[in-house]
C-alpha cells in the first residue's frame, strides 16, 4: 500500500524524466529486506533446483521471479561459523568464532560486532527483526548484542522441535518462527523500511533423538503423510568404493559416525529421507505464509527476498552424514535473490558467478543504500543481479574448517572454478587433496600425488598460505591463546585443590559416598558395535547430591571427551573420541532406593530404571577401553556423588530387566 504508492510515484517520475524506472525507484525508496536462512540444506534440495520429489512451491516462486545462483558456497561449513560470517562479513579465521574454543575466546569481538549488518541497518533507520535459531555468541553478551541489533527478536531453537503452548498443544518451532515473522510484518509502520531475518532450524537433525523419522527429523504436522508413497533415490555418490578411497581420519570422522545414525540401513535411509523431505516442505509452507503477509500488507513490491542456507549436507553421499569437510556437498548451498524492482528480463535467471555467504551482508547493505564497511571480505551481488557483473569477479575462494574435537579435522584450502585444493594440516604428515573439476566434477580422484599436477599443487599451496596470512588477525589469535592458557591454569588449580580418596575396589555390600571418595569397578574392555555389556547398581542419592554427580562412570583418558556417566538428574551421557554418542534422560529421586541398569545390546543402548525401559538410543561407534568407578571420577573431583549404594555389577553381556531385578532381589 504505502510502499506501492511510493513506487508508483517513482515510476511516473522516471517516465517523465526518461530514466529507467528501477534506477529512480532504488534512489527514492529504500527497499525492505527479508533474509531467510535455512539450516543444513545443500543446493539441490529444492524443487526449482531439479529435485525429483521435494516440493517447495513458495521458494520455487521466488526463483521464478528472481535470480538463482548455481555456484553459491560457504567458506566454512558449520552452522556457528557460517552464521558469524553472515553477521560480520568475515571468514572464520578473521572473525575467530570457533566452536569448541574456551569461553573467553569463542565469541565475536566488539570491533566486529560494531560492523554487523543488522546493527548498521538499524542505525540507518531500518526496523529490524530476528526470529529463530541463533548460534553466535558475542563478547559484549548475546542479549546485549541482539538488543542493539534488533527492534524485535526471539531465539527459537530445536531440541525439541515441538514446543508446548499455553493450552498444552504442541507447535513446531518453524511455525513459531512464521508466527513471529507475520506479527512483525503486520506491525510494520508505513514510514520505515524493514529488515527481517528468519533463521530456521530446519533441516538440522535432532541429534539427541536417533529414532528414525519423526524422532531424528521432526517435521511440522501440516505435512504429515507427505512422501509416504515415494521411494527416495539412493545417494548418487553412495557407492562404498567412494568411501573406501578416503583416508582413515575421514573414515572415522563425525561424518561417518552420524552416517550410522541416519543412513546405514535401507529402511532407516528411506524413513529418514522422507522425514527430511517433509521438513523442507514444512519450512516452505511457512515461507509461503510470510510471503502472503507481505502481499496482504502491501509490502511485496518493495521487498527484496534472499533465501540461502548456512552449510551443505552430505545426505549419505560418500558414506557421510554431516558437513564440515571440503567436498562440494558440504560447501555448496542454495541462493535465491528475488528483487521485485528488477526488469522482467532479469527475472527467472540462473547465474553462474561464484557467490559466497561472505557476500550476503555486503549485498543487503548495498541494496539498502548503506555504505559497506571496509573490513568486509565479501562483495555485493547487486551487479550480478542486474546483469552487469564486473569483469574482475572472483574465480576462487578461500575455505577452511578449524579443529573441533578429534572427529572434525581441521583443513584449509582453495576452491576454484577448475581445481579444488584442501590441506588437512593437523594430520601427521599433513594430508592434501587436489581435484580437477574439469575431468572429475564429483571430486572422486585425489591428484595430490600425481606428478603431472605438481605445478597446480604448488600454486594452490602457495595461494592457501597467502590466504591464511591475510585472513589471520593477531588480536584474535592472541585472545584465543590467552583463553586457552587460562583454561589450562584453572584446570590445574581445580585438580590440585581437590582430590578424591580412592577406597579401592568395590567388593559388594553397602557403601556411603559423601562427595570425597570413589571406588573402582571392573574396567570396561574395548567394545565394538556388535559387543554387549551391562552396568547396573542399586542406589539412593542423598540430599545435596549435585545434579551432575557421577553415581557410576567410565573414563578412557585423563583429558578429552571419552567417558560414560550415570547421574541422578542429568541421565546418562556417553562420549567417545571427543564425540557425544548419546544422552539418555532419567530422574533418580533422592532418599529412595532405585535399581538402574545401562545395557549395551549390540548397537543399542537401553536404560532400565526399576526394571522398566526409560530410554534407548543407537550406539554406532566403537567404545575404547575405560576405567570404571562408583561414586565419582578421580579426574573430575567436582562431580563426586553423595549417595548410598548397596549393589553394583559390571558384566560382559546384555542383561534383561528380569536379570537386573533378580540380581538385586531382596536388596534395600
């Protein structure tokens, strides 16, 4: 309405002056911006991208009326770092936001916050809103940062996807993001432009729930039953031979661990893929609601819509399930920009220039007529939209991923139009990949050891080193090193301050633990996926027992995430090789004798409480040999328990509920 009238006046004035309407409209009326960010969606998971089954009519309409980029990539393929790049216009190495870093350094510094695109847009008079997933912390504090950047915001996360409403009903978080976005648009004043950031959790899996289908990929109820009659195509690069070509450190990476969670059997693959399709279509329905609201409010004709994702997704290709590495399935994402002010000849275009998530903040600021900060490392895509792309447009980009635990290896490299180079430099010796996209677009052959490609290899090594030098900021590295130093110092002081008394092996009968001691149980041997093992105890937590205190636990090594622990209020947690394998919820009341059994029956872990199954999950990765303790872990003295234990056993087989009750029959 108001926006349409302004545009009509501009068009009439342009005609009188003999100017192209779109030019004068852009000069006189600042466009609204709707930015839609999806989680874990690779470039071909849309109807408009040619997917044979996924229905995305609303996003497809944006592509038909706008410009779709067929070569859109992220510079770091993980949610947190990619989202920080979109806020700041900086690569991960430059903004320094690394998942897994100590609290003192895993946050965006104030200097970078001051040039985040939403803050600049709000300062320039835009009304700003943000609804959905946030995965970025700020040095000044996240609430403070969002209060400064946005007039209206609400973090809406998964885990669980379905939220309980005041009336007791359940509503999917994607629909809640839509609700808040619609309300934001309906409250839009006529005299201000807006920038609305919709940040979906879809299509990220629910990592704590491994039940195939609605458990692991929960979809909005509006799409119940959709795709039930289709058989999803198998991964195009799912041949086991492709996986076997990979080096061992990738074969055992988190991408493979999660493949067992999602895709390792035909039945699981079919169920989970249908669920994933439903999630994407459910998200598309929400996008449709918001686009209709734009039309109903008279805002559509002056609102530029950008649709993209934070990273790609393997979906079973190469025997993988996540992202994090250098192959295109991980780095390539969709990008659609629909600018209703563009002439008809520029709509429905598929363009090939190489675009990056790094370009998005520059593009949105440029569209809004706001100067782009000199610190930004990307470029505005506006010339590409208008069909007048500069002749010096990029032909390669720097990409990387920092080490995250033992299961997501660090790498850095260059992805060009012809060649892809990646160096996994934490390996001993560093492991290199070189792919020729001209002859091998699927990146199946590694040419790094081929003498015929020696010159190309050396050139891309040099380019990678140069990018690392120019993208590294001394103040970021200094802050990180200081945070790591403080973390090590604090850990040393904590260990020196409190040591648990070793009471020796537990030999049966009643034992009271007061938070100062522990007893040993038979060690747990290495366990393959097929092996079975059981841990059981009869326990009564005492008043004052800490929620995360270890009633029974295993530990593989003094440092790192390699342990299993049973707690009274936080359930069971199992980590192996720095990767969380499972969490089983449980509540063991204080002052009451309770029988607890954790049973590994092949590839499944089952938790019994008083003979009843309370939780279960798949265990797809092998477990290392681990020491076993009662009442606490000598390496973590602040998690010592206050409890009474009357019986505890560890046996190399899968106990049934009846077995456990029989073992402890007659116990108090």
